[in-house]
């Protein structure tokens, strides 16, 4: 599986899992929200192991930029709050950094 697809799936799983905890603690949702939240967080951790790299730290570092961009999409699509220009600029900077880490020639 392509690293960008793995990262996108991992971001969705992590954000959904964390949002389940947010919904329970901050929005008064049922404690039952924690069950799919924990499953989602476990899926996130498993997905990151599929990134083809020799070092976990590099996989996590590159993932950070993808996570930030995905969080801004979540803000916009799920929470219905449009990111402002500073959110978008920060997301672009983070994606540039993640791309540098992920696609740099190694050798």
C-alpha cells in the first residue's frame, strides 16, 4: 500500500478515535463512544506499522504533517468550521515538511 494512503487512513483512524473521547468528555456523549474510539486508535497504531521505512521515528515524523492537514479537513467537514487562512498556511507548511521527510532520497 502506498505510504500516502496509509497515512491518510491512519489520520482518519486517529482523529476519529480521539474525537470519540472528546465527544464523551466534552460533549456529554455516552461512555459507549469509547469502544469504537479505542478500536479506531488501535487501527491507527497498526496502520503506521505498514509504512515502508526502516525507522519508526521517521514514519511518525512524516505522519505529523499528514495528521495536521487531516485535522483541518475534519474541522471543516465534520465540525463544520471552515479553516482560516492561517490554518491553511500552517497545513501547507506541515505537508511540505512531511513530503520532505517521506520522499527525500536516502542512501
